[in-house]
C-alpha cells in the first residue's frame, strides 16, 4: 500500500475499508448501522423519518485517493457529533484491492461494469465487486424516500481546463437535477456535462435504476494517499458536510459552465487511433471538421463549430468509450 507515516489514522482506516470507529459512534447514538459488504456502511434512522438517502462513493478508481481523504475527515467529524447526521447514509469504498495496490484497477475499469451487459469485462476481477456494490446499492435505495442522492467522487488522470467538473445523467428528474446542480455549484465545480447515455458508470446506475440525483464528480488530480493537498478539496468537503447535516442550500461558489455530449467516441477495433496523446487536457477544443479518431473505415470528426474532448483514452478495451466530445450550452 502506498502509504507513509503521514497518513492519518482516519484516512488509513477508510482506505482499508475499515469503518470500525465511525460505525460504532453512529451505532452508539441509536442509528441502525449496516455493514453489508467489505467497504460498505449504511447508517439509517428509524423508518419513516422522511430523510433524504445519500450514497457517497470513493475509490472506484483505486489511485484516486483525494476523495478518500476528504470523506474520511468529513465522516470522522460527523461521527463525533452523530446527532447532526440528517440523512440516511451509505458510504462505499469501491475498488478496495486496487486502492491497496495503488492502482487504477486490478484487471479492468470497475466504473464500466454497472450495467446488465458487460461484454468483454464480464470475466474481469472487478466484476464480482461490481455485483456486490450493485446489491448493496439496490438494498439501500429499496426502502428510501423520494429524496435520493449519489455522489461518486473521483480525481482526473490528466490536467483539465476545468480542474473540477461533473458528469450528470440527463435522465434525472428535473427537481433532483436542479438540487444536484445547486450542490455542485456550492462545491465550486467548474463544469457540468449533461450525459444522455450510460457508459456503465456507478453514478449512472443509481440515476437510471433508483431515480437518484447522481453524479460522477471529478475533483482535481490523482495523488498519493496522505500526500494530497486537501486545500484543493475544501469547497467540496464543506458542501458534502452541509448535505449530510441537512444544511439549507447555500449560494453557489461557482456558476458551473454546462455542456452537453455531442458524440461518444467508441473504440470499435484494435485499429483505433486517436488524435490525442496522454498529455491532452480535458476540455481541449477542436474546430469543425477536425478528425478526432479513426477506426477502420469509421472516421470521427468534429460536427459542431467547436467541440471539446473529455476523458480521451485510446487505450481502453475494444467496445468501450474512448472519449466524449462536448459542446457548451450555458
Ligand atoms: Zn476516476
């Protein structure tokens, strides 16, 4: 595990999927605490409380350690004032084995497995973990009221024109979507991409199958556990703390720029080549007619006057998304 003496106990515990002290404090305060699987904790008040149900997930990519630190500190502080918890909560530490190995994944990208058909990913080591997370998520939302959230916290693997941004499924009902966008503004998220189509991500699953206001939130750059500059996460930590304590919505720190997906770039074969290298920043702009990628006879070119590339990754497996092209709407 890539840890040093600088890693605090609360951070190390969460990174190792150990909820011990936190679970005990909530339990002692009278909450119903569940540990349905390794790395998953639920904290619920009595049924019929009318509370929102909030799922917070971290470490779905094992090398994205910043959100683990953020959530560890928020949870630790909240568990010391347990009566302040105002929502039914599920915390999920995603790819525990990859976190321990300090890698993005062991076998294949866990965040492409939250859909019924997994294709070439079905045999990956991560498939069983996805099944476990899906089962726990289904159980958590099964008894939930209408106010449902899922914040899946990540950090990006490359620089970005917008250091923080979020992917929001288009299919979320309007009221939940507006609340979510308001929260993202409080968290000073710079850009929001409205996404019309699942890529098999965890947050899209919660939105599609459980009507949660769900988002994949990218919070800056990949860093080593215990060595992240937590000041870059201060706004999201404050917004998350407020959500869990039932604070009234606060003013946005940023009015996020809103984008919609213009096209998904799918890798169809091993002949796929892309006009980007690994140093390409997220939200790099291309002009109409420029070639994005070629794949045999298929040529992906920019259709709008300008499109911006997000998550370019020609190295994904065949059949998966190699990048998103987005256009600004607001
Ligand atoms: Zn990620």
